[in-house]
C-alpha cells in the first residue's frame, strides 16, 4: 500500500503536500503508512489568520445555538458513517488495538452529540431584582480563536474533548495534532467541511511542536490555548504564552493509583487494575500505573494478577484479538525499558514481563511484554515518574490513611481509583485524594457530560461537560439604568 500523503487544512481546503514531510512508520510493522507536511511559521500564521477572519467577520459565531447544533449533529453522523476508517487510522498509527480504536470513535461521536446539546441550551442570566430602574444580564459569548495542541496517544478522542465544545460555543480553531499521528485529525477536518462547518472555522497545521505549537502559543491572534501533553512541554507552553497572556487550559502528566482494600470485590478489582494499566498499551495520562494493595490480601491478589496478565495477547493493532499492541516508537520503547531497569536497581522485583518482544512477527515492531513490578519502594523512579507504558508498580499499605498518603505523594493529580464496598471508606478517599477525577469501583470510565482535568503538576482547566464548554466562552456583564439619571455633581 502507498502511504497516505497530506497537506495542511486551512481556510476550508486541503493544501498540496509540502516538499518537506514527516514519514510515519506504523509501530506494529515499521512500514511507512503516512506522510504529513512539516508546517512552518508561515503556514501556521495563515491558519491563524483564517480562523481570525472566520471569527471576526464570518457567520459561525453569529449563528444561533440551534443552527450550530444542526451542523454538529450532521458531523456526528458522518463520523459514525466513517467509523471503520477512523478506527483503522488510529490503530495503525498509534499502535492501539482496533477494538479500542473503535471505542475511541464511539466516544468521539458522543462528545459531538453532547456538544450539540450544549450549543442549543447554553444561556446567560438576567437580574431583575437590582432596583426599580436597574436591570442587568450576564451573557456567555464565544471566546475567540482557540489554538489546540493534541498528543499522539488518543489523536481523535482528545481532539473531540476540545474541538466540538469550542465550535459549539461559536469559536474558531487552529489545531496542531501530534506530528506522528495526524491522519485522523485531518480526516476529521474533512468531515467538518462536509457537515457544513464554514471555511476558516476549523484549520489543521501538521508539524513539530517547536515550530507550529510554539507559534500558536506566542500568537497575539490566538485567544485561548488548549493543550494536552507532558508536564515538561506544558511548562514551555506557559512560558511561550506569557507575552500575550492568552487563557490556557492544560491537561498534563499523571501517575494514577489504584487503591485496593480488603472489602473490595476482588474479581472486579483485578480486572479493573489490569484494564487501568494495560489499556491503550499503558500510553494514557490517567493510566492506573500504581497498584496500592492492602497487605492482608496482597500476596493472593498479586498472584492472580500475574496469572491473568500472562494470558494477555500481545499482537498487531489491526488484529481483533489483540489486547496489547506496540508502543508508539522505538525511542519511547527504550525509555520504558530504562525505567524497568531502574526499578530493579531501586530494589523492585519483576514478577511478570519486562522484556521487548522480538521473535517472529514482532521483529519489526516496538512490542513490550506487559510488565508487573512488585515491592516497589516509594523512593523509586517508577513509583514517582510517568512511565507511559504497560508497566504496573505494586506497593503495599497497612490502612486507608497510608494508602491515601501514598496516592497523594507524587507530584501529579490527574486521576485515582478506589476499590471498596464500604461507602464510608469510598467517600473518605474520594474527598481526600488530590486529583481531578476519582473513580470508585471502576477506572478510566466516563461520559461526555463529566469534566476531566488535573491539579498539581497535572495542569489546570477542564475538558468535557458544561465546565469544559465554559472554557471556550467569555462572560460579559451588561448593566442598564432606565429613567432619569440622578446627578452626582452639583455643577
């Protein structure tokens, strides 16, 4: 098969591919499957200018919410009709299993449909009790041009946590997808155009973060910047945006814990722990990478966990039977292997996996055995730092207070999970865990109406839900006095 070749999508049309392109090799096979134009500052400026014109002079921000909702609902239906194509692109380029990729598309459809509902239902407030001659209203207006920088692990789903909400509010957008997984974003832009989104409302520029992302962050014509990625890059985004003081929404790194108490449904907890860490090959910001298990049940729980992990099927992403696919690229695989090596040096024990798979059909891919590390000390790198791979660390605790202390001891605060049938313990943990999301007897779960985001070094701002929609609006207060003004001066 010939690789897909894309140009940028700017002002309602695909541009011819540039001579300078980034070749994407599928992590499962090493074959080149796509080529994307390497965006320049000039490309990015043109995209921002198109979004600026569309916001300042175009029809989209001035349409009624119902009119915008109709377009979004058409878009949702087009995504549904193209589900297999989008899922295949995601699986092929990211390395996730095709089953998971289909779920990502379903989640995307749900986001768009919910955003359409918000477009219709959003409203301001009117104040009529301020006095006989004093009336005021508080309006929500679209915030303007939104820059969006999305990561490689969920190219479509994380775009859907931003873009439908922003355009539902009446904003226009410039999107920079990860330079190695851009196909689904570009195809989504195509579907936006087919659905009736006007020219300039959605623009996509592919390329490196140091060029395209940096220009978006620095641009005076971008009003809001929504970024999902690592904490280190998030810091650079903050620094780049300082000169223009644009509003930022940052969803950064995570180091989630799965806390398992003795009164939990242990069958559910084992399945949830496995899902939490091996979901999307562990390349997930809310991955349940740390298992905190009560010492009274730890040995039996871990033995069963290891047994079931050994039965997971590592395979090619496009195989329906695959549970865990290849990591995103060889450099990342090497980084994860370095973490595993450091864990042994810090005193942890490998009880499952731990090695690259190179035999047979795996030879050209970046495959890693699902890995479990037991007896991980709290001082170890693997306990504190984001690994972003199919690697679970295990640490024992004596009581709930210690478990919460261990969960909160890292610098991140994106998500945590608690497994218990005791409502007192569940509520106590939910209140005391310092993370933007807490799951009880579930993990990596959600719905479009539930906001997500982090605290501490996991960032700030929220995506999804009414709160995520509000990130793309400005609040304006209009105050009206009627009747004759009472003079203040005696002049």
